[in-house]
């Protein structure tokens, strides 16, 4: 079988390509990174959207700029760049990317949307239009030009703001809206609906929007405008107000704004089989490089040997519960947890289960008793908190509509427990307030109480299983009967659901379901992430003992950070916390620490060196890129009755120097194609193959669920932790440092 990657490497070396370089003075030194963006955009418009790249005070192009339009550079050169210099390397990378986008737009008639090339034909799912697109990532590595690519999708609604206004839908200030033209999509914030139409004088344009398009010569747009169409005020990224015709604007479409049924249908449509996805991507890229005038490539440029990669495989690790198991599922079916204990569980029961859905509380009680029985077989005692009897009949429709107020008086009932909440899908999704978020913010963020939320889906599945085996009349107070039903559940398709529910409760209560059967190369791992929401950032942290994957401590760091970087004071606090926690547990410092950074490492490397080497601790810094714009596959010529087929394999990685692409999952074809992660070693302590193997082993340590994850637990849990903290769903400096409240 041949090994493929969605990447191409140019035949030319990066320092062999001459380009035109224009340098300018930067008027405001405090905005040097914004630099010459305005000149860059103006030059593009004046020069027929010729491909260009810019960085700070410099603009570059493959072809000479013909029209300066008053922006005269202070210096001009036509030369090759020094690709050892980060600034110059970045210039060439940006120019090549812009040139690829221009080639697709001009020669293949694709639509340029941000940094992607989008097809024009959409698939309609409900009110959602789904457009396939190709995204790019250009890197210069060791003087070689590498272009990675991946198929993605863009979403739009099939209705406009004008149609929303006509339907009586209230447009909320601040909502994200888009204007789409033949060249690009532009995102704005909605401000207000003007009290005049597109045929009236616009205060911003000093003419009507209709006249604006007539003067522009765009009669196609002008003919769609009439006096019934409203004018929308929208705020651009630079905070300036713009005016648009309401029929030219749409609400921004994303998974957050889609209806639940649309989200599921869209997700199903995105699940392309490896063979289908790979063939489409490679065909698109071949079409693109054939019309790209500035670089040449090998005849089959997607083979790993043409991209300087080598393929290696890793054996799956065993996990340890009461003994070693090949899969954690086998251990949960046949053994006990590595670390069990006692859990005090509070039940939160939505009255709508019985009153609206007809699911009796007896069914819920039987479900809980079977859960208790299986947990006991795992070495966990689940005690039900009887204080919740005070809430009997309380969680009604009225309660949920006034949730933020009604819940406040109940903290003492749930204190020092883990909460299992049964809440209907309707209450979670259909009410004006987002109950799930409010629930998590109250219990987790304000009260530091871990919770697990279930909908009617789990109880319906349990009811069907009882009916199928004709055991719906079993006595939940008879231990022998409960054990009989529990064993049926454990050996039925519902075992996956039941085990995942229990795993969630276990890890939110401080249990350790399993560890690795064999130690990793590093002694201790630190997962770091910065979460972004609404322009704010917060650091997240997750620590794992490397020798067996056992959780030492998780914690979200209190305080808002500036941008992508974790500041030195916070980083020092994290490292000291980790070393202290490790020493408390083992009586000594680790000999080697690995820092897993979600995304690029921009932090203070000197600080890490001083703090760790000062205590005789060796270390490595490793970047984990979750979305690397690559796919990996093998082409088996004998598959599919000799027709040939692309396949994926778990535990395979492609390595080039100190970076690798790792395929850590192998989903069924109906689930879609495996997505690799990129691993980059920034240091040189452990051999790189040991770094990759440790990452892979830790991808088996997602102890909250049976699903095989592609990320190491360090990064996944740091990501979940920082996001949950940012949303106010977990408490900063929680006292439950060995609990995982964010899963």
C-alpha cells in the first residue's frame, strides 16, 4: 500500500525564488503588526487583485506592482529571501498562500472566502446551505515549500435579514451577520434597522442604496431593490457603521446558531468516507497546482516520500483496571476500577419526564438501581442523597422558566455531592434561557458541585431493553433481580451508554477508572491551553503523571489573559503547582517533565529552563496542533474488488525531522475519516519517537468515556477545562482537584 498525505512540496527551494519587495515607513510604531495592511488592500484593488503578501512594513509580490496610487515605498528590491530569517520566511509563506487563493479564484472560478476556496454549488439541509471548500496551510521547512490542504465546509442560511423582518423576527443588536459578494464573505455586527428604505437617501452614503448600485453600474443588484426593502446599519471590524440593503445580508450560520435537527443533519452530511474525501481533495488540489504559475511539483505529489516523510507505527497500549486489559470496555464488563470508592449522588428530576413524556419515576428509580448495581461490581458504592426529597415535585415548567432565581435557595441540599440531573430535551433546547449553561454555571461555577445531565433518550433506551427482555416488572428493591438485569445491560448494546454515564459520574467524583499498564517515557505531563470567547482568554491546565497516566491535579487558572500567550507569572504559578503536587504524592520531583501546549508555544522558554533545571528536572516542550489542515491515508490497490480504495489506520504517524502527523483513531466509515494531529518538539531532551509514543499512549487516557479520542488527555482536558472556566461552568481553584467536572 502507498502512503498519502494531503500535502505537496515544491521542487524549487524557497531561497531560489526571486520576488519583488516594497518597504514602507510605519506611521504608528504601536501598530507595527497592522503595518501596511491598508496599502496592501489598496494595491490589490488597483492592480487587478494581483497576489501579494505583507508583514509589518513590507509588501511582496511575484510580479512587479504597476499602480502605486500614491503609496510610494521607501525601498524596492527584486531578490530571493533568506528563509532562515523568520520575518522573511513569513513574507514568502503569505505570498504563496495568497497566490494559491488567487489562482483558484481566477482560473478555477472558485469563491475566495477568507483563507479558503469555496465551491459555488451548495447542498441544502433544512434552512442551511452547505458549501464544500479547500483550506490551505503554507510552511517553509528546511528551505522546502510545503503546502498542506484539507476539505472543509462553509455554511449560510437560505434566508435574508429582509425575510426575517417580514416574518416579524426581532433582530438583536450585536448579532453576527454576513454580506456575501462574488469575491468574498464579510462579517459584521448588526446595529439597527433604519427607519427608511433602500429608495430613500441614506445618511451614510448621502444617496439612496438603490442609486449607489445604479451609479456603480451594478444594475443586477439595483433591480432587486424596491421601497419595501429596509436599510440595515452594521458595524465593521474597524467599528465604523456601514449601511446595507437588508436583502443582501444574512445571519451568520454556525453550529451554535443551527437548530438541533439541522445540526445533526449537517454533521451526518459532513461524514465522508476516507475514499470519497481523499479522492475529492486530491482531485481539487491537482486542478489547482496545474494552474499555479510560480511553483512546480512531482507527478504524484501526495506520496509521503515526495514530501520527505517516513512512516512509522505504534502499538496500542494496554490499560490497567484490576488487571491489564486490551480495551477499557473489557475491564468495565469483567473487572473493577483501578481506584473506586464511595460517591454521594443527588438526583435532580425534571417533573416533565412523568407529566409530559409519560416516563414514570419508577422507571428512573429502576435505572438508578441498575446503575448502582453495576457501579458496585466496579468497586464503587453510590449512596443516594436523601436530602433531595425536599425537592419532590419542585422542578416544574415554572421552575425552569425562572431557573436563575429559583435554584439559588437549594445549595445546601446538593452540597458535597455529585448531581445526576434528568432534564428533558425540550427544557434544554426550547426555553428562552439556555438551561444547560445556566445549570452548569450555578452548580459548577458558583457552587463547585460536579453534575451529569441526562435527557429522556437514556431512559427510553432502558425502557426498550426491559421490554425486549420482558423484565420491565422486576423489583428494584430485590438485589438478586437487580444483579440479573444489570448483567443483561452489561452485555447488551446499552452497555456503552450505561458505562459512559457511570464513567462521567466516576471522574466527576474523583475516581480513577483506569491507568496505563506500562509507563510512559516522561514522568509528568502538563497540558496547557488558552480558551477564547467574546474577545477574552483564560488559561486551562491539566496534569497527568506520565508513568501511568494517573491524574495528579486539574485546575483552571483564575484571571483573564491577553491574547494567545500565557504570561510568565501565570506560567510560573502553573509549574510550581505541578511540582508541588507531584512532590506531595511521590515524595520527590519528577526526573523529566513534558509540557503539551495546545497550539503554538509562545510562552517564556527561559523561565521554564531556569525553574526546571534549577531543580535538576529535564524537560521537553511539545506543540499539539489539533487542526493541522492535513489528512493521512493508505491506498490499497487490491481493495474494493481490485478497484482500489483509500483507507486509514490507527497508530500510524508520518515523521519529518522533529514534527509528525499522528493518526490516533480509526473510525468506522459511516462516522467519517480520521483526522490527524500535528506534533512538534521544540526541545531535544527525549528522542522524538518517544515524544510521539507518549502522546499516543495518553490518547487512551480519556477516562470519562469509552470513545477513543484522537488527542492526548493532557490537551483535551486542558481544552475542556479552560473553555468551561471561561463560560463560568467550573470554579477557579476548585477544591476538587482530582475531579473532572468539565467532561
